[in-house]
C-alpha cells in the first residue's frame, strides 16, 4: 500500500496489492480521475489520458480553449462550468450564484485514518491504511474543500468523504454535498440495487446501464427497506464467482442518493451521498461541514469476493468495542411469543424454559414501560409499568440473571406517542411543521433529535433504567419514517439542515450510551430492516434483519443482505409456526438452518413446542455454540440463488479453509428431475475433507460438487417443500 505524489505531473497514485486509484490536477486546476481498477504500474505522468481538444457543442475552458470537463473524467464535479453531468456539490455564494471553481492548493499524505466527528466511519491503524487529503479552494468565496481518500492495506477499498470549510468573510450555502463521485471510462456495466419494503428487505435488482441514468434514494429520514444505501456495478458476465464489480456503500443512516449516469461519450459516472432534496447546509464564516463516508470496493473475482471484502472490512474496521469479532450470545426474544401482553410471571416462565434449552440471553421486547399495552400509547415514557414489572427492569434482570441468563431489553428512543406523558409535557419536542397536520406512523410521532435538549432528555431517561439494572443487550428500534420535518428553533434558511441534524442526534445518543455502557451489545432495528446500513454497524454491531421470520422468505432476505453486510450483523431468529407473517409452516430444523447464518436466537415460547422439538432445540443450541464463530465470522459464499432456482445454498469456510458448513434449502420440490450436484467453494483443493463419513478432495467438492440425493429424492421428486440440511466438512 502506498500513496505517491508525482509533483511534476501533479498526479496521485494510491495503490495496494489489488487496486490502483490514479488522479491528477487538471489543466483547469481542479481534480480529474485518471484510473480506478486493478493494480497497475506506477508512472510519473499519465496525462496522456487527458482529452485536450473540443468537440462540437462542447464548452471549453477560456484559458486553455482546449480543455473541457465534459470530455474528461472528473474527481468531484461541480456545477456551473463545462461539466453538464450530475454534479457532486454546489456551493451557493452570498450573491446567490451556484457557480464555483475549486483549484488545487495543497495536499497531505499520512498513515492511518482520521475519525469523522459525530459520524460513523471506518477506522484504521497506521499500518492498516494511508490517507490522502487534497485541499482545493474557491478563490471567490474563500471556501476550502478537502477531498479525503483512504486506501487500506488489506482490502481493495477506497474510503472517501469531503470537508467544506468557509474561510471567507461571507456566509455560503451548501446546496448539495455528495460524498463521492467515480467517473469510469466505459459503460458496459449492470447496476445492482437492493430494494424491497417491510418484511421483504434487500431483494437484489439488476438493471442494464445505457444512455441516461439510474438511481435509488431515500427521503424518509432513514436509509430504508425500500432502497438500501449499497449498490454494485458489475460487468454483464459477472456472477458470484467471477468477473469485475465495484461496490459503493454509504456509511450513513439517513436520506441518500446513489446514481449511475451514462454520458454521451461512453463514460459512466457513479455518485453517492446525502440526498440533495431538502438539504441545504448554511456555512457561516469559520464553519465547516463534513460529508459522511462512502466505501468503494472492487473485485475481479465475482460478487462473493466483493461481499467478503465488505464483511471483513466491517468486522475489522467498522464495528468497535467488546463485540468486534466476538461471537454473539444465543438469545430468546419474547416479541412474537407475547407481543405486549405479558407480566413478570409469564416472562419468567418463558425464560426458565429458554434457560433449560441452553439460551444465554433473554430479551424483553416492547411493552414494559409507561401505559404501553398496545401501540397507541406510552412511547417516550421510559419508566417501567409496575403492573407488568413490579420490581422494574432491575428486578426482572436480577431474576433472569438468577435463572442463569444475561438480560437485555427493547427501546425506541426516537419516538413519542401523542398519548404519553412526554408528549403532554413537551408537544414541541415532536417533529412538526407549523400550521400543518402531523402525519402518524404506527400511531406515533418522531421526536426531533435535531434538538440537543430532546436527545439529552432521552439519554438521561434511558441511562437511568440502564444504570440501575444489570443489562447486557439493548434492541434499539425505530418504527416510522420522518414527516413534516421542521425545527422551529432554526432560521428559515436553515431548515434544510434538519434531516442531517436529526441523524447526527441519533448517532450522538448511540455514542453516549455505548461509551457509558461499553459492554452492552446493541442491536439496531427499524420495523425489521428499515435502517440496516453500514452507518448503524459503527454503533450497533448487529441489526434485526426483518420482521419476516418465515424461514423460506428469510432465505431470500438474508441472501440479499449478505451482498453488503456480514453474517455477524444479520439478526436471525427461529419463530413459531404457522409463521406470523406468511402463515407458512416449516420444520424447526429448517427454521434453525436459516437462522444459523446470522446472529441466531429464538422468538417464541419454548413451552409451546412439542417435546421432540424441544429436544431438537437443545441440540441446535449446542451445535450453534460450537460453531458460531465459523458461522458469524467465517468466509461466506453464496452458492445457489433463491431468486433463480428452487433450491438455495450457501456456506461458510474457516479462515484456514479446513472447516466449512454448507446449507441447502429446498424452497419448492421438483418432480421428475435428477437431484444433481452442489459445487462448494473456498476449500483447499489438495486437502481431503470428511463429509457424510466419506473422504472427498477439496477440488472434487468444488468442481464436481456434492450430490444432492440427500435432499430426499425418491426417484420422482427432489426434496419436499421447505426441507433443508446443514452439513459440516473438515479436512483431516
Ligand atoms: C418492530 C420490530 O421490528 C419488532 O421486532 C418488535 O421489536 C416491534 N417493533 C416492537 O414494537
């Protein structure tokens, strides 16, 4: 890994073993991209790539009359001059003009990586990464812009973000401040996004790119289940096992846009950042604004390789604290067992049975506080309901601990019900716009976390409950989108700052709580996976992936999620059948076989399953305890897509590649077909692995595959609907 500055040609080359990122100062003094791709040799001067002629109807820089931004790949394109594509930023000066001209001034190269104040970001020690900061300045407004690039030693990843500093004498407005732009030299790519809705999150969608643009976005105040802030562009032939692909992941949990734009000259522009709609940042003299981070990863070896890069990067350089690379406790959550209809006796009953099964952590979900007996009331009143918990959270935690399990509980700190004491005392704390109706979502309003006093109040209230009790885990929920966004304490021209201030308020509360309680395992949640993004992983190392706990639907949801996020982050539980959301019944074995590829837990009353099932649950827990490190932190491979076949398969492989566990799920039985083979991945070709009491070479298993006869082929039918199996193989 290195960052080279060629002072004569004014070019930078960032490289590691796998990638090269080359850019330079353009004839107009700003920054242009030269190359991003597989590692290539360093050269003093690559300005031969610069187009120095005009074409009809192309605007040219007046000083050179031979250079147009439109005909050259830009690094961080701006509004107003000779580039007509989507621009990455816009600084509006005091005279109302959005035209700017940022010119290279200086740069700094250093080992390691800086933190982004108040924002989530990857971190790296001095041996793990190098950072380049390029300073540009707009001579008219005296605004400085610092483009930051970090290259990692071990990952084909560039982390980017930008800082704007107003060093002028007049205020300016940032009308747009995306985090990254990447101009590529050809358009032969497909775009892959992860779309859905509640209970069907992160379904992969692939589109061919051609003239014009494709984009995804969220304007809900949360990253959303509708579009995840992670996209891939890949060559049409690229699949999970081969081919070139580039990923862009936004380390942010609020409004965003990700866009691919094919220009008229065969190039592709990729952009990612905070959504410019309803975004305006007022920058007074002396103030600065920092964009969130985008992580750009690249592979030549297929989408499994790209995903593995993100998985490792997040596990090693995004997740912090005690739970970094630590296998997760097996938990039982009472939500689907009781909803809000419980008292302490009922909870202890469920907990005792969970302990008997081997569960390690009991999680009390929604309904323990205020007048919260249904979802019409109570949010905001973070004081225990004595009718349900006579000795409070502290008393229940004590009793759960005495049973022999750790204890955790549910909160939804960003919300308030109109029917709550908090709202009666502080109606002005809910997000609302003067003179307008306030929309409700799940009968609740959103607390205005752009106001510090609101965050402070919630912090004190939660801290009190958490301090008094022995708490090992917190599930942080968030169950609606933001509407009528307005902060009456801000000036009219500052209203475009509210969405971002809100999410920074959320981050600040997370940071305070995790600093006060460093051992607590936080799990983020947002009606399932409505806010499942890299930003959240900086605070909460795992996220409830979906409210849809049906094993068959979950295969798709977890499969889609795995493109961008590690298995250690995917909250996955075994729940009761018929499933609450789909009405489908699957065996307890299949439900566990899906949940193993996640954080693993239960979300049902184990008193209500048969004795045989209970015995199976005990075995599942023993199996998961023995193998959770491999499941959660092993190298994960997607083998067969549930979107393309009637069977889905995936596997995890240990770091030394000597142990692996694969799973095959029959989503739909198939009549009059041969069972076929499943090709495994990631093994040592020369090693012999034991599987099903036989020995197989690694190359045999990866190229010929394992037979699928075990699915229960009876000569007529492959498998039965929803049958699955998980098998382990180990090198001698
Ligand atoms: C939505 C979450 O996704 C569920 O798991 C559960 O915690 C409920 N909220 C509780 O209200």
